[in-house]
């Protein structure tokens, strides 16, 4: 219920902010003078902006199972290693106060893991075969603690809300700009000529790039928080050891959405490259853990 309420409040807040900004800039008066409905555009942008983000979230578990080949563990037929994996997740779930998520394994030689799902109580946590083969049980426990912290913090929903916000801005502003350009530059009577559609496509692309920077900033911030959660659940030394192992070999997850919820980080980047990283460099994550105090 809290997540749904947050969604509604955030959606209304976005529409309110856009309305205020549009009025201050005189955009609504301009559109009204030319027969356009600002309120209708705001509602349309909000519905499509948040709708697209939440449809993507709703499909996230299905996409993981389909495109990454995640095999959900069946407790009745699980082997000893799979039962141990389930027991760790179950313990973490109790500690962070969420329902036991689905637990799965996907075939990949690289050590990685991710969490996704529509809500904190309807999640999927998956680990790669490479992670199970390369890491010790203590390190795996830390990685699972990291992912369960994502689940407990509701990071999947929060990231979707942020994506919905920026989607709304992108949809709304690109169409306002397109209308203005078509009328002011190309003298179209209704602001819906070919210049409108070309301007909307170009502007939406450019604004989406800028919006991605905001989404990726939040993604990097929550990785530090998830690392701290993993350290609390499994020990700081184990969390650091797991990140050290990831430094030795890492292959990003094949889709951006799933990569944003994975454990592994990217290469060290700077400048523009850093703005688009979903994960902070692993060295920075390790340094942040060490700065918390004596390792346990």
C-alpha cells in the first residue's frame, strides 16, 4: 500500500510541478491561445511516463526468466547446494523483514547476481553459476545480503518511480518544444506539421539521454547502500572479499534493466562515461566499506 501511495503522490507531484513551471514560463498561456490543452498533455505524459516504467517493472521477472534463462529453485527437488542457497536467502529475508523471494540460478561463467520484481514482497533473486563456482560460501552470503538489501529497500520500485518522473518530463517537454518550433519557425497553423514530429523525436532522444544521467546517479547511490546492507548481514570482510573477487573478472548483465540491479560493477570511468555508469567503480565501493570502521 505504501508503494502504491508513493506512486500516486509522486505522479501528482510531477504533474503539479510541470503545471507550475509551465505557468511561470507562460507555456500554458501560449498553448491555450493556440487551442492546445496543457492539462491534457500533462495527464497524457504522466500516464505514459509512469505507465511505461511500471509495465517494464511488472515484466522484469518474466524477462529475467526468459532472456537470462533463470531457473527458479524448487525446494522439493533442490540439491544440497541449492538448498543451502535457499536457506541463506530465507535467513536474510527474516533479518530484513520481507517475504521469501523466488530464488533462481542462471547459466553464466562470470560471477554475478541480481534482484528484480514488482515489489519488495514479490521479488526474484538470481545468481550465476559462475558466482557459485568462484566464490566461497561466505562471499556468496555477502552477495546475497547485497541483493536482499535491494529488495528490502524497495530499490526496484524506487528506481521505477524515478524513471517514471523523468519519462514524464521527457514526454511533456519534447512535445511542447515540438509545438513551439513548428509554429514559430515553420509557421504551421496547428503546430502539428512535419517539423513538430521531427522536433519531438530529436528532442525526446536528447532529453532521454539527460534523464538517464539522473537515473544512473540514483543507481550508483543505492549500490553503496546495498553494499552496506550486505556487510551488515554477512560481515564487512566478506562483502569486501566478494567485491575483490568481482574485480578479477566481470561481464555486465545483458540488459540495462537487469544490470542496474546486479552486484557487479563496471570499469573505472571518468568524465561523461561515469555519468552513465549504473554501478560505481568497485574500488570506490570497497573504499566506502572500509571507511565505515573496523571490519567484522
